C-alpha cells in the first residue's frame, strides 16, 4: 500500500524522525530531497486515522483487514491480521 500526499505536501521533518510538528501545516523553508530514516527501532511506524481504534498496537498485517472492514467487505478466511476498527 502506498499512502501519498497532494503535490506540494509531505510529512514534517519532525515526523520523519518519529516526532510531531508544532502545527498541522507549516511552510517548508528547506529543500526536500527525501527521508531515509527507516530503522524500525527509531521509527516503528505511524498510523493516522480519524476513527477510534480497538487498541494502539497496530501491526502491518492489520492494515488490509482494517481497510476491508471499513469498506464492509468480508476478509478472506486465510487472511492474517485483524481489523483495528470497532464494531
């Protein structure tokens, strides 16, 4: 799955390092050439949602069942992971 932004938007410099920016939107005053911090020990991942989740221990294998649940599509019987959505 590739989650992307509208042209001209990206995560903040602090988000790339596992932190949070001071505001929702801010001007980028530096040239962006890429973020290469992918060490899961430093940045295990960030999942942005606008709904209450059952717990805050999301795993990558929970993403597909969560999307299917949101779309009201039953997950195949052999699919690993569980929906993070209530109900």
